[in-house]
């Protein structure tokens, strides 16, 4: 989604169940690439901002990292804890905003943020990330966006969202977020690297309907009766236009990794 997909009044806590059940987490290949950058290693102290139900936090914990899952939505955190208990990793939930991370300066090895940077006060959050990371620590900001193409299921579902919620600004995204590089550079981060790759994600009709309900433009914003009307129309549209089940939805993984300069690097900014 684009940064302008923010909707005042959107509340993902209202759709925590769909979010947990139907929003596919990043593919394993992302965690392999993060590991190649030294992120997600056993024993590493990681703080996951805007963690939601822990789609990024839980796989990192399963790889042996010590992960804190933070969010401002208590229902999302509770759902994430339940999911973590069902898996192989343990996450520590903390109710906190991204702009005020409740740890001392230099306490963390890695800060992560998945699918949420656009919801924050970006300059304040970047500066706060710089403060709480140790020298040489890293920030990893990632997105996992569905990608509309002419005639594909994503395009059709986006059109239906707009028919029910014209205020939604998330349609037509390209899965690229270059503005984030400026955010972290202004805060003092160096050695910025960006990578992206595409994957096709299989969804049953029920799963894709749940995934769309768990979006800011539908379940996070519309009243329950309107969500139900949308879902009924969505089910009929999928049955008519995309009868294959499961169907495949194009997604793009976009990730930025940057480093807080080592203490020996006196040219790496002034924020501490």
C-alpha cells in the first residue's frame, strides 16, 4: 500500500481475528535475506514496532532472537501472544507507541517494523530508533504489499473496496517506499540498503476475503454491517470472475536495512 493509505479513525483491533487468521506473513526468503544482513540471529535483542499480531516478530523469535512485540492496540498484542504460544518462538508483548520506545539508550541490537512505518510520526520514530539502538545496531523496515495488475484479483478487490469506502487511499500501490530512506538518513543512520522481490501468495476464496476484511479500508474502518455487505459482494465477485480456488495474489516484499554507525565512526551523525 502507499503511505497515503492511512485512514483517520482506522482501528485494526476491530479486525484482530481476521488479521491473525488471514493476513499472510512475509515469506521465509525474507528472513533468509535478513539473516544474511546479520538480523534475526539467536540471542539478538530485537524490538518490533507496530507489531500487530506478530507476523514479523514471531518468525524472528522462532529463529532464536529475543523479541519484544510492541503495538498501541491491546487486542492485536493479545492475539499475537496466543499465536506465539502455538508456535516455536516466544515474544514479549509491550503496549507502547513507536515514537516512545520504553528502553534506555543503546539497549537494542535491532529495530524492526513491518507494514506499519506509514502509520507513525516518521521523523520522531526514526530518531527514537537511533536512540535505543547500540552503536552498530540495525533498523530493518519491511513491507509486504499486494500488487494490482490489469485484470488480476487484487485490482478487482481494490475496486470493490473503493465502491464501499471512497475515502480509502490504498489502491494502486506499487510496493515501493523510497521515502523511508530519507527518514532514516535524517536520523543519522548509514549504510542504507534496499532490496525488493515479488512472490505469488496462494489464498482460498475464504482466505482472500478474510485478508481483504483485515485491511484498513474495510474491517479497520467500516461498521460491522457494512463489512458484512462488502464481504457478501466480494464473495459473489470472486465466484464469478476468479473461480479458481485457491487463487494467487501477487505481492511485493520491500525492505530497507540501515545501521547506526559504530562508536568509532565519529562522522555518523550527532543523535545519541
